C-alpha cells in the first residue's frame, strides 16, 4: 500500500464505521488521537489501531487515529490544534506548555535514555570520532532520540551533521546502509530494533532517564471524556481482551509484552522541563 493510502487509512479507519450508525449516534463527537511516529507509518498504525478501537469501545468516547508521514508531520497537526488527544513528549518546552495540554497517563515502561549508537562492527569507539560526520536521527521533533543526544554533542564541542530519516526505523536503516556513521535514538527503540531485526549495536553514550511518552488531552476536551478515555487505557491490562491486544501489538513492535498504561501527571515530566532550562536555543 502506498504511503498516501496508508495515511488515509490511518486517519479514517475508525471514522469509516460511523457511516453505519443511526443518525442520532452519527452526531457523537469523534476525537482525533495523534501518537508520535516511533516507527514507520505501517507499524505505528498497526500498534495503535487495535488499542484505540478497544479504548473507544470501552470508554464510549470515539477516538480516530490521525498520523502523518513523519513524527514532525504528526506534531504539526498537534500544534495546529487539529487533534484532541496525543501520545507525545514534544509538548514540554515553555512555549508549547502554554498551549494547555494536560498529562493524564503514560505507558508503564522502563525510563527512556537518549543514546548514540554505531553498528557493533564499526571502527568508531568514541564520540569524538563523529566530529564532522553524518549522524542519523528520526526527526527534529524527537526529544529523547534527537534533542537530548544532540545537545550533549554540542556541549562537548562535537559538531556533527544531523540527517533525518522521518522515523527511527528509517534512521537506523540509513546508518546500516552506510549513509550515516552513527544514529541517535532512545534506548527502547534501539533495543526493539535489535530484537526485531537481529542486529547488534555498540552504544557510545547514554543519557539520564526520562519517562516514556505521555498521554495528553487538549484543554478543550471535557473532563468527563478525558476521565472515560483514561479509565479505559488504565484498565486495559486487567481485562483479558485488552491484555491480549497489548501483548500482541507490543511484541510486533519489539516492545516488552508487559507494557501497559497507568495514570500520570505533569510532575512526572519535570526532567523534560529541566532539559529546556539549559538547552541550546535551536533545540527549544
């Protein structure tokens, strides 16, 4: 399926069901849900579609997946206020916090670490050897996978040439194809790729830990709908049907099959705000 058709599929897969509803139910509000593209568009849609179908059914609140070709495209929908729910860590800079997004949950998972990696057989063993070289990243919006490692490289005076793949899979593929000497990523996506594709990497640097991405709602969404959606996410791993969905999509994405969603608040993301206090102006 072509990328254009995949985007249409991802944004309309749940909305299409509305055409079969009665006129009264067809008037129900449909909220758009935009998760950051942690993988290519196929895998991102395959991971999230079963989850939001389940959450929609259990909560009684209709969610519709809306993702772009790249993580930057998806975040542009968020900044343009074209969506109501997100799974993101792109909204904790001072400027974006002013938009009023509210954290209500997150995925229960080990903390994420920014990493800079090379293939296991690469002759590069030190960060200093990357000076002047191409280093691949998912995209300029990636917080743990781009902003954190790039800020560290700048602090060390290691001037690299960022190359953006559009998503983490593509960034790693660029490195493995010899189009970049190293890759920046978050630890979960590096580990997932290694497990899924049978590849080995040498980690040159690892950052402090950050909580996984946040489930967030726009300020315009009524509290009752946010609570209903949150309750469905948080109870998912306790329900046999929900647990089966989580285990299946996690395994296919290369994540631990014990990942599930828990309540959270903005205080869990203090480390993100701390980063922006000293981040280079270009990364804020």
